[in-house]
C-alpha cells in the first residue's frame, strides 16, 4: 500500500503522508554548513541605506524600534528555522507544513484520518474552535500552547479508542507533530503578533525556562495503566529544552542585536535614538583569532 493512498493532493504537497508515517529521512548535509556566508560591501551599504531612509520617516522612537525588531525577525527567520530543524532533527518535508497558515488544521484532520476516526461536522466545528483558541492565545508561551495541542489529540484517541489509548500512539509521529507545531507557532507569533506581544511572550518564556531549571532533573517513571501499555516517563531537561524560543536559534551576533534593540530606551531624543538603533543594525560579526567571521554553534546559545 502506498503511503499516499487516501490523501488529497494538497495534503501530499504539504508532506502529511510522510509526517504521519514517520519517515525519518536523513537531513541533507550541505557542503557549506559550517561556512559563514559573506555579504558584499555593496549589499551591506544598500541595506544600511534602506534602513536609514525608512526610519528617517518615522516620528516616534517606538515606531523605529518596532520596525527594526520586525526587520531582524524576518531577515533572520530562514536561518532560525534551519537551526531549529537541525537541532530537532526534523525532516525537510516538515518545514513547508510548519510555515503553512493552516498547519494546525491539516495536522489535526490528518491525525483523525490516520487513526481511522470519522471526521463529522461536529468534529470540524470542535477542531476549528480549538485551533482558533490556540491562535488567539497571546498570553501563553509556545510550549504551553503545544501542550494543549497534545492533550487535544490524546483526548480524540481516548474518546474514540478507549481510555489510555493515547499511550499506544507512535512515538515518532507524536514527536514530529509537537516539534512541527512548536516551529509553526513560533513563526506565526513573529508574523502576526505586534512587538509588545512578541516581547511579552519572549520574556515570559525566559522566566518559565528559569523556573524549570530549578526543578530536579531526575527521570520519573509513570506506571503502566495495563499490561498492554508501554511504560513511559519524563525525560531529563525535556521541558527546559523544548521551551526555548525560536530567537534562541539566532547566531550570537543576531541574538545580541535583538536584545540590544529590545532594551533600547524610547524616552530619549529621537536623533540620538536613530543613531543608536542604526549602529546596532550595522554591527559586524566578530572575527576569530585568524580574522575569519565567527562560526555559529548552537551550543553557545544554551
């Protein structure tokens, strides 16, 4: 049986069959993975000129700050996604799904289909209402919103297949669902939230991670619910690692720019503010002892 059987062309294009059946394809290794991509002096000049011209038209420091932060997010988003994908060992076919604005609907509908659960009009109403609640939640960190998605999927299976049936779900499939959903919601936040909302979630995530780091990291087993159920437990540092914001997948230079801009005092003179903000944006990458641009390693951000 082909894994594409029973799927629509749109679902196949979105990578749903491979997503559900957990094809653990190997990540392609590009020849230049560890090489810094150089931006020409001309390109840098054009970028700086464009930014300077744009912020010169703003009348408040808040407008300047908001524009530049969004500029950083959108410019570095592809690199952040790539680093997240690498750290999560997420297959290439999951990235278009994570970037699709209808990602959560696609994931949940396909979850129904994969587990032979009939999708009724009432189910669709329930799904739409749930997904809307996830997208409209601007107070919860991404990790907590994805936990709600996990609970929603578990409830579907337990309701249809019996109590504790969710314990038999394929580990690889659920891992891909949760990892893709975290990436998706991070992207949605960047694109759809305003700066105040983005920074609120960022700081709240930092606080939650700090709290999580204070808890013991011992492995705590959960008892089996019956003889047929797989015993599972909590993995050391799991919550701490998965709480990490997408911004933590920036290079050290990019993350430094983000923090400096986020912390800029908007109460100062607008000319001084423009000068400080522009200098942050054109900050050059630090060089190593051989004069080469420093190479990004994800461990440096942990």
